[in-house]
C-alpha cells in the first residue's frame, strides 16, 4: 500500500506515552541500588519485594527530578498531590499493586515544541507523573511469552526503580509527517531528559520506553479508534511503528473493517506490529490514594528555585550553537538530518571544540551507528564521553586511532572512557627509547624500503611507519615515529 | 507484692531485676513455666520462643553484671501479637497463607523492644489478619478467655489480652484497627491503649488497613502500659505516616494520675451516641458507676454529642475492607508462604486463585470481596469516597467535643465477653462489638481501655479518648481512675 495515497485519504492522530527510569542512586521507595545489569534479585529488600509489613518511603530526589521534567516541559506543578495504588495481579509486581499516580499527577498541562522539516509542531503534554517500575519476567520456552512458557523467572532488581510517565495529548494535523513528528518528539524529549541529567535515557536498556498511540480518521470526521503499540525500543522504531500502524489501519478501514482498540507489539525485524492483549477486556485497576504515603505538597518557592536552576535546554542550545559557536546554517541542517545536533551541542558544551565534536558525530560515530542499524543518539556512548575522548586526543594522550579504539571499547562494554583506556592500556607511546628500538627493528626488517628512503624517496617511509605502529600496537604517535625513522635513516631535516 | 514472679507488674519486675534481686532468666523461666502450665487451655500463643526468650534474658543479666544501666523494662517478658514481623521467628498473622514464613527482618517495634532488653516470650494468637473481635477467625483455633474458658478473649488481639490476663506475660503488644486492642483489654479485665495514629511505627506490621492500623501496649496496670508505650513510640523514618514529634509523656502522666488521685479541673465528656439501646445492662451500670467515680475524683462531667459517630460502623466497613483488598493482594503464592495447585497443569492465575482460596479464611474473603467491590470503577465515589467524607465528619465531631471536654468517655464495648461460637455465623452481631471503638480509629485519635468493674462476673472496660497527640491525657485519667477503684483482676478465677 502506498503511504502517500493513504495520507491523501486518511488523517492520522498520534499520541505518545513515555516511561523514563530515573537515574537516582536508590529506588523509589527504598534504599536499594538502581544499577542496571546486576545479578538477578540482588538489589532487593523487604520493601521492593513487598514483604508483609514493609512500608514505602518516597525518594525525594525522584520527586525533584519529576518536577524538573515537568518544568522543562512547560507544565504546571501540582500544589498538592498523592500517590495512588493501581491494583492488578501480575508476578512482576511484588505487592500486586503498583504505587503510581492517578487523578492527582505531579505535573499537568505542558507542551513541547518539535521541529520537523522546518515546521514547528507543538505537542501538548497531558501529564507527567511518578511511579515505581515493576520487576522483569523472563518466560522460558519456545513462545517467549507467558502463555506456553515452560517456566518463568522474575528479577526484582528493577522493581521499585523510579519511573516517570510522560503522556502527550493527542496530536492531530501532522498528516504525512506523523511518523517524523513522533520520532522528533521522542528525540527532543530524550535530549531534554539527558540535559536535565535525570535519566540514562537508554532505549536499548529500557530506561526510556515508548508506547505509541495511533488512529486514523477520514478528513473532517471524528477521530478513529486508536491502538497502542508497545515494544518500540529505538528512535527509528518510533517512526517505523507509526508508519506501519498507519498503513495497517488504512488497510483494515479500506477493507470495510473496524480498527480494534488493542495493544500491539512492534516487531523490530519485520517493522510491523502484531496484536497483543485486547483492551476490550478492560482491567479495573481499583485506584485509590496510597494510604502508606503522605501527600506531596511541593513548596512553591522550592519549585521556583528548581525552575530558575534548569540547565539550558536543547532548543536554546541549538540557537547558541548557531549564534555563538558560529555553526553555519548548512552545518546545522546537515547535523540535523543526521540527528546529531544536540549530541554535537552537548559535546561542545561539555568542553570539546565544536569542529571536533561535529567531526566525531558526523564521521566515526555516524558510521558506528550505521553499522549497528541505530540512530546516533541510540549509541551507548554519551556526548560527555565523546568530549572526554576529544580531550584525550587534544592533550596528546591518545592518537586518533587510539581514540577510535577507546570509543569502540565504550560502545562494546558500556564502561566509561577512562576505564576503557586503562583496561586496554590505550596510550600514546612517547618513550623515545622504545620507539627508536622499534624503528631500528623496522629498518632492519625492510632493507629495501630503507634503501629507497635513504635514496631520497621520502614517501616510502610510510610503510616503515606502519610497521612501527604495528609493533607498538597503534600506541605510538605516527608523526613522532616518522621523524624518528627519517632521523635514523639520515634524511631527517 | 506476691512472691510469684508471674503475678507482679512489669514495673515491679523491672525494679527487681535492676536492683539485682532477681535474674531476668528466672523471670523468663517463671513465665515460660506458666505458659507450659496454662496455655493448653488458654491457647494465647501460636509460637513460644523458649530459647530466644532465655537468651534475651541472659543478655540482660550479663549487661547488668557488666554495669550497664538498664532500660526501664529490661528483662520484663512480653507477648507479641503474631501480626508483628519478627526476624527468623514465625509470623503468620493468624493465617494459613503465611504458615511457615520466617521473615528476614524485624518490625521497628520488634527492634525497639529488643533494644530495650524486653524479653519476647513468643507470638500470640489473633483473628486472621486482625479481622475480627473474638480471635475465633484464627486459622489456628480460638483463644479462650481466662475468666471463662468457654468465652472469647476479644479480638483481634485476643491472644495478647489473654496472655496478660492469664499471667503468662505481664506485657503484650497488640494492634488496633477498629478496636482490636481496646475491646480485648476490656473483656479480659486489663489495660490496653490505642495510640494516636502515627505515634507508633507501622513498619513491620502485616497490614490490614493502612490508614487505621496502630500498634499499642497491653498491661495489667496503667503504668505498665505506659512504660511499654514509651518503648514502642517515636518517629520512624521507615514509616512515612509516622509523626516526627516528641513522644507524649505517658509514663509521667500515669504516675501523676495515680499519685494525685484527683481529676480536679478535668472536663470529662460523656458521648451521648455511645450508649443506650443495644448496650448490655451490666455494661451500662458499670459505665455509669465509673462516671460517678470520675466525678468523685473531682472531674467535671459534661455530656457531648457526636452525631456522626452513628455512621462510624458503615464507614469503617468500607474503608478497612477496601484497604485490605489491596494490602492482601500480595499473598499469591508466588514469592513466600502457602502455594497450592502448582502441579504444572494449572496456569499462573489458577495457582494464585487456588492458593488464595485455600489460604484465606471466610472473614478475610468476605472483606476482600467487599473491598474489591467498594473500590471498583463506578462505585468508588459512592462507597470509598463517601466513607472518607464520613471520616472527616467524625474527626470534626471529635474536634467540637474536645472544645468542651479534655477527654471523652464511653464503654469500651457494648458487651462483656460472649461465648465462643455464639456470634461467629452472624457478621453484623460481631461487627457491633466495635461500635464504641471505631470513632477514635477513624479519627486517628488515642483511646485507652481500663477495667471498670464486672457485669455478670465478667470484666467491663471504660474507654477514655483524647485528642491526637494527647495520649498522656488517656493515661492520666485512666491511672487516677485505676487508683480509685479495686482492680478487677483480683477476682479472676484461678486456672487449673
């Protein structure tokens, strides 16, 4: 089915629900660590296991982070609100209720402006609320789902990690751009969250998870029935999920069918969505105010101080990149098309020269993203880490080749730059004695080339440089090696 | 003072131990012997921790020998309601669904009594998940009232009240959600206090109704209860609803009340709505005599009206079941406790369902069903929401009444102890036991029950209610009353 043809006949309405795990040191209602990737069920206690008698105590930092998110999204902050219990039975929930917020969220009525192909689209924010994450089920068996599983394992390390839910209002009127708007919204939201420093926003680790609502209607008609697509785990998937759902729904409608209100799962491999749980058997969550917690009543002066202390947000940063850092309009477009404007901006404002930042993100890192089939922001490396790599290069600690190895290490292991550098022993060999020894070895092993260089064919020295670099496992500074070789061959300047 | 260590008050025992006149181990052994002698007929305990009690007592003796200054209740034995979590000791909350569960942690109050050198003898019987007024809802069989073994010891903390009345322990801890400390205290002739909501940490109480649950002390005297109250109370950062304020000076108030033997200048309000029709004649007579005693002590008696108290029962039986339906959801057989039907063929939902069917008793199921219904979409406003409004109105009634009186009084229960089996098939007949105690539960205000005589040979309780955070008023008035009256336990029949 032709997308342009579908858009000519139907109007899409989209909406997004985003769950963000906060990067607080401890969980929402207890002191357990929130670290990702620990041995299953090691970051647990009586509270997050929901043992009889255990009681929650709200994490103040999580409340503060949620308010800061609300402020960055132009929301009103509630003067008084409460947690609520959302009751349903599922083994990943130790208490069989989730402590969440219901009719009294912390932040309401905001907006986020996103730019798509030169148009500014205002996405309304309905609410930003705070809740606890659930544990993680692993269903073992061929189906990979709970039905038909041989057995299921539950890891409660994730249970109780603070989770912020950000819900948009329905976004109509975006036409053919609906998939791009959805992607641009999540991109911009993620940039904001990263800038606020409240979350790792790693979609591949699940610290940012997105549900995409999509519906179609005939022009001028009422909005259609929406579906909710889950398992959208990358920025690219956000766009693909909306596009594929628009096409699927159009096919249903064209065939005279009716779109069912249901949860669908995005399939990374095929790019389409599959039917999940039907919402027709709607669960009654029996929400009621959480009696184990006291209401939250943020002091207005405190909220104001948080507002004043907000960091420069991505939109303002883009303006500054252009106006202060002298990034040309053309470069901005190029960076924007590659989805790296904010990455370059953050890298720059973390101390890297803008040109270096641009070159890394448009060059090696763009290539790495491409190899992995992800967008640059999905790479498991932060702009701060890239800035650190650039700093190590400019201080002479790393050559560009070594810097790339360092970047590879971060991407592969998720470790920090300095850890990778230390673990892999990445450093420029500046020990002249060692380099001279390696140079002598290369000359001795390649008498023909040495003779050519001595004879005045200076360009032939490259092969010897390569041999020395190989012998020093890339850790030498190539320029220094070249000079040493030329000196020892008696043709140095 | 009797030579029998089990007949002494907690204050007396503590003084003897502190003075080196008796070893804590002797005290513990005397009580363990008493339990061995009488608990087969009383059945106050679900679990007796002989080794743990003797170890704790030895530690107190060692501390004293080392010259450590002992706390005011060091070495005094205590019976703990089985709803309070105790590390490595069984904690069943009177339910089959928690059979065999050994908690990996201590409740805050467990830790506090251990730190105070109090010797925990064991865990006491209770209505399952604290739901009931007779201890007949225990999955482990009823507790018998030491006054008459064919009768109930009150509930839900009936094991604790019976243990104290039967001289198996001088002190006990109970929890009170709608009257579960006060009514058992009343019907066994002892003292029981429900503190201000938030005065005592709830961390580690197996929750029934979170906005109502409150742990408190039992003793045979007002002073003993006050001594235990001060050990239990105080701010706990692990309980968000715990009040961060100094503990009410209840021990000083109890001493002062007993010593002054005067209530001159104290205005005592008699609540019109808590009496009259439906109240047992002997209870009414004892209560009226008690009011005269208070007047005789110099108190000014005023009548107050709290019209919304009439709706307390209805509001309570929506709020408590609603919260319990959520609190008890965690008992699903997945992580701990009972699991039934996990035969490889049943689905996860089936196993949860079969486990809960097998693990919960009838009253617990009744309340879960009521609460689930009351919280349902479309019914919430009419039931839970409306009940919360009534709760606010009841709190306002208290505020108005406390403008005219320093304390309010009523019978603790409309009846004396009834026979085991008499009311168990009639939930409403059971629920009306709590008529007098529910208002203070809903308002979160403190109330004490102190013995005020006998009706048909069985104890009657006087309830004294005070404003939030003024727990000391309850103790002061109760101690003055106690000093002016003959203690009913003097006439408790000997257990064979």
